[in-house]
């Protein structure tokens, strides 16, 4: 619904279509927007909100006065499409991460410590491929959490693909890697990389690929992935 006050146009759109909305006395526009968002069908998820064509945060929306003109646009995406994209990203990320840790392990075994911890361009002190591997683990966790969020929003279970099934174990492994690095025990660090981290990544990659295959097969058959 578009609201016209003193000639000012106020509108909320969802995926290019006008949304029915009202702003009650004493409410901010953000309160009204919350109700609109709450009415989005459960098979879709919010991916962005823009104010007058620019991505907006809640404080900017709250600041809009009752007579101020605005165009709020809500963008959503089907959960099954989002799930497929995140799973594809996770498979690709794990593939690249396994290559990184394999290189780390190989260089540690050869005693080429500089190749593990030094920047390849020889200028930036960025921790080298080792830090790239640790940062990659964090990225993988973020992607896994996104899969879990989609699963929770859809109301379904069984799509869990986390290769970090035992958080305490992973924390212990990373702590052990840090201690091995600090004590310069490169053999122990290589063992942790090759016999602990790489198998975990491989297991996670297999699980994620299997789930992605299920999603793609369901999509091919035209069946619903999420309710």
C-alpha cells in the first residue's frame, strides 16, 4: 500500500510488488516494516532491504519521519535456491581448503617452514599460507552456519553438513596447532594437519556434496526442498 501525506509518497515493496502495510500511532517505520517482513512466506528468506534505492540499516529506517516520503524495497529469495548456492560455495571452498592444508603439510614435512608462514610475494607479513588455511576454516564455519540457519527457517531437519560436528574437538585441534607452532614442533603440526584437519575436511566435503546432490535431484524432479 502506498501512503500519501501532504503529497508525499510512501511505499513498501516486496520483490517489486506493493505490500500492504500500516504505521500505527507512535510507531516507527521500522516497526511497520517488521510486520511486513514477518508476513513473508516461509519458503522464502530476506536477503536485503533498501531505502530509496540504497541498502539501509534499521537506524536509518527508524529515523524516517511520519510525513517523509520514502520507498522501502524488500528483497527475498527462495530458500531452496539459497540452500543450493550456499552448498555449492561450501563444496568449492572445502576443495580449495584441502589443497591449502595439503600444501601446508607437505612443506612442513620437507622442513620448508618459510613456505608455510611467509607471504608469497615476499613483502607482506600476512602469515603466509598457514594463516590462509586458518582463515579458510573460519569461512567454512560461516557457510556451515548459513546452511543450519536455512534448515531452521525451513522447519526441516536432516540437511546438517557440518564437518565440525564436535566443536570441542575442533577447538582442541586448533589450540594444539597453535601450541605446536609456538614451540616450533613442526612434526606435530604436520601430524595435526595431515591426520586430523584434512580428514575432517574430506568428511565434510563428502557430506556436503551428498546433500547438494539431493537438493539438485529434488530440483530436477520439481519437488519442494523446503516447506
